[in-house]
DNA sequence: AATGAATGAGTTTTCATTCAT
DNA sequence: GATGAATGAAAACTCATTCAT
């Protein structure tokens, strides 16, 4: 990604997360990026194309962060813990990107179907680890597809939680809590 | 809600869930409803107004279903179980509405802020029950705001799960699984 | 064709014949028609659509004029003479339309192919009459497809003749000359 | 014309005849020519300039072919026959060029006026021969301007004939037919 | 001679909204 | 209550042209 494309990339995340994809205009993005409108079209084919590029780049970053972190781990429960930590941190560091992503997952149009396909790839990573955990008798036998979806939704929706308590939030604390609830449940024990 | 307004209401849910709010046009909604475009403006002030009406009606319905079901329950854990069951069923019965709702929660514009406020009211119901559960020593001491968000996200994201496995899905089975994971966790036990 | 559509139709012919289809802008057409730009799109789907409508209407008019005139004629040579007269008159009366038509016949894009198809329908009328003439031994045996093309081109190109001599031209005189050359040739006879 | 300019020239004929002058883009022409877009502007001042160059080159070629062929002929009827043969052959050999030329003759803009002026120069050659023929009593007294226009249109429109019958066509046969019709007319004779 | 990234004015198109009937 | 023709501001997109390298 060269200098100009990166300027556009950053401006696009900024504007689109602020106003939403449809209310964001190419004029505003160009303006924010400090380039002419035509320059957007020199680097991207269309407005949709910018969105696709954004989501591809963002999801790649998240995936790579996770794969790198868990590559040298042995224990599948440790891996799941790490995913929660990384995803939580990612959520707060790249909040604007995550908002764009989450706003695009619910449609029935081709472009949204393609975005969901990319999410499925991500969920597949989690499922594989759940599989490992089950084999190692560290995780209870369960519906892994259901679980990975729930997992993703649970963590993602924390962004709504953050909107609500818009004071400073500690991703480490959140990760700890989510791990605790997820593994031990919320049922009272002595 | 009279006959015409109801036709518009149903057409709006249909079209907006299909194409997304911004790609849905007043022409299409009018067409689907079998009325003239002007008629939309007789019953609603604006396109935004239709969306607001949709979300208000849908959330009221969900809230009322839940409040009615749990009103005569004593045990807070039973109440939470019931909420999961009702919300899962709602999710599959009014899938189109839920898709519209979920697509609108992630923006920073006034209208989306107002939608999130409405979600917070809904989460408040869950929080109060968690509070009861903690007092009755049925639920572990926990961050109830965090937990209710996670709760909502987990159940909502099941709609992504359903997109993925677009064969028939049993909401009852899903509710059972979610309850099991939520209360007992996924940690392996003998 | 209602009042508004007719205003647009006339403005389109005016502007497009003046500037050419690609240099004519929707703004100019709307302006000339005395309607808002949006109104163009209420009555036509696109700029191309206006062109297609123009050409359809124009060719229908020409065809109808001819068919009406020759319907009660018996002699095929008389019919051909009449076609030359009608087409010449049409050429000068609806010069702007003819210029638009002629500028669109030479491309390889879908839209131009479709325009040529419409011309072929017109040429078919001429061919049929040539056939009649041959059967009646009034016209020499000849390649009727080649001849009808040549016929069309010869008459149409007179518009270039008129550009050159932009003083007043008498369509009747032109028709007479064309008929004379066509039937008797230009070879000198005593 | 050096190597690069020639590559551009050929690419321009190819692309412009395919898409039409206005739909052809400098990007496409550069792409087809295998040079960078900037290079087009090193060899030509503007897009219009390319078109003007194209038409000048093409018409010069046609004129020179004709003048060369008829220079040693004495009989004016023979000369006219030869013009028809040459023009027909040219039509089929440089079909793409002819399509571009024909698409540009019908506008009222300065550039099209200038193209018509060049056509008039070409028609002048024909007129002069007609004059000769009349003086030599080989051709009937006639309106030579009208006749040369008709002549040009008749031959040019054969390209439409070729579009229609897009199988192989023999220019020699076409030339023979045109000569026959032109000189002797289509009137039936015993 | 040649390049190709950048430009921005100009164009088509969209569509929520209005209003006279 | 209902209509639908008309609107016009706003948007996406195009592309010939420039210019620093």
C-alpha cells in the first residue's frame, strides 16, 4: 500500500465509521485524505471497492495478529484465552474499523454475503481450536459452529457496552471477565 | 395501526431487510405495499420516520413478550432462561426485523444513538434480573452491564450462524445450548 | 405521448442534433424543455433511453408516411418514386432527426446494432417493392439488398449536399433528379 | 510517422471504430498501443487532434489511390468506373477508418464542419470527371453536385449492407453492380 | 521520448420530498 | 385519505489533460 492509497485508507475508515458507509461521500473522503476526488478513482474502482479493501485489510490484520500470537502455544484453552484478549484489544484499538465491519454483516446483498464469508473464515480459526480442546478433554463436547458464532457476537457486542460507558475501559479486564464467564459459566458455586 | 399503515409497515420490513435501509427506496416500499408513493408521506413524515416506527414497534413487541412471560416467575435463573428462549424464538420469527435492528446499532449519528438508547432499556431488564440472581446467590457476582451486553451480542449473532447454515434450525435447541454454555461454561468436567 | 414527454422529445431532438448525442447534456435538454432534470428521469430511464425513443418515433413516422402513401398504389415503379419523394421531403422537414439517426448508424456497440436493425426493417419495405417490380418486369433483375442499401445511402447523403449548398433547396426537384438517375442511369443517350 | 506514432494511430483506429469517438478513452487507446497515456500527448495535442490526424491520413490515402489510378486514363466514364472500384475496395480494406469517418459527418460542430470540407474536396474530384463526361457527351447533363453527393452516399452506405450480410462480400462484384445501376439505371429493358 | 500518478471540472443518475388534484 | 408527476439537491463516477520525473 503506497503513500496515497494509505492516506485514502485512513480517511475512509475515519469518515465511514463516523457517518456510516452510505452517508459518507467520496468528496468527504477525498477531502479528509487531502487528495482530489479523481485520485480516489485512480486507486479504487468504486466506493464499494474502498469498503471491500477496508474490510479485507482489517480482517487480515486481526487474523494475522491472532495466528502469530497462538502459533507457539500448545494448550487450546490458552489459545482461546489469547484470542479473546487479542480480539478485545483489537476492538478497542481499531474501534472505527470494527464499527464499519459490524454495520455491514446484516444485509442480504452480494457484497454483504461476501463479507460474511470472510467472517466465516475467521470463525473457522476458532472452531479448529475448539476441536482441539474437545479432543484434549479441556473443553466440553459442544456445537462448535454455534459456539464460535456466539463467541464472536459476544465479544463484538462489547463495543455497544463501550458506547454506553464511554469512560475509559480496560480491554484486559474485559478479556479476563469474558474468559471467566465463558469457561466457568455464571452459575453460582460455593 | 390501520390497514394502509400496516401494508406499508410490512412492505418496509420486507424491502429494508432485503436491501438495507439506505438502498431501499420509497418507490420500492410503496410498490411492495401496493400504494402510491405519496401515501407513504401521508402516514409517515419521512423515510427515517418509517425506520424509527419499525424499530419502536419491534422492540416493544419483544419487550412485551418477555415481560409477560417472566411476570409470574419467581426464580431469577428461570427468568434468564426464559429470556433466552423468547429472544431466540423472536430472532427466527422476526428475522427481517432483527436484521434491520442489528444493521442500525453501529453508527455514531443521532438516529443510531437513539436506537442504542432503546437497546439499553432492553438490557436494563436483563441487568435487573442478574441483580436479583446475585442477591439470591443463584448467579455469581459479576459485571452486570458487561454481562448483559455479551448476552445480547451472543444471542443476536446467532443470526449470522443461521445465514451460514441456511438449512432449518431449531430455536429450542439453540436456546438450550446457549443456556447450558452460559450457566455452566464450556470447561470440561468429569 | 403526454405534454411533458413531448416537450422533452422536442428539446432532445433540438439539442442532440445541435451538439451531437455525446456532447448534449441532460442539463441542456432539461433546460430547453423547461423542466427540471429529474423530470427527464421520471419519463426516461437514461440518456440512452431518450435516444432510443427518438429514433423509434422518427422511424415510425417515416415508415407510416410511406406505407400510407403507397397503400393505394398499384404500380411498383410508382411506389418507388413515391418513396423517394416522401423520404426526400422527410429529410428536409425533419433534418435534425435525420442527422441524429445518421450519426448513430456506424458503431459496433449494442445500441448501434439495434438502430441498424431498425433500418433493416425500413429497407425491407423497399426490397419488397423492388421484388414486385422485378416480377412485373418493370425493374431489371438485381441484388435487391444491395440496391435498397444504396438507395437509402444515396438519399440520406443528400443531407450532406444540403450542408454544402446551404441555400434553399427544393425537395421536389431533388426527388425528380434522383428518380431520373436511378431509373435511367446517367449514361448519355441520343 | 515514426514507430510510436504509428502504434498509436493503429490503436486509435481500432478503439475508435469499436466504441465510437466519444466512448473511446485515451486510456484504452494507450493501452491498445502499448504505451503510457502521457505518450499520446507527446505525439498529439489532444484527443480531437488524433481524430483529425486519422481522418486526414485516411482521406489522403483514398485520394492518392484514386488520383494515381485515373491519372493515365483518358475516358471519363472509365475514370468514374475506376473511382467506384477503388472506393469500394477502400471501403472493405479500411472499414474501421470509414466507419469513423462516416460517424463524424453529421454534426454541426466546428470539427465536423471541417471534416465535411475535406469530403467536399474529395467530391470535387468526382464532379470534375462528371464535367468531363458531360462535355465528351458520355454522361447526361445533370446536377453534378447532387450527383457526386448521391454517389458518395450510395457507395458509403454499402458498409451498412455489409454489416447486415456479415458473411464474405466481394468488393469487385459490388463495384460491378454499382457501375451497372449507375450508368444504365434499373429500368427494365428488353 | 516516455511515463503514469494526480487532477477537477463536468456528467449522469438517484431519490426523498412536495403538492396540486 | 390517496395519488403520482414533478422537483432539485446531492451523489457517484468519468476522463481528457497536466507535469514532475
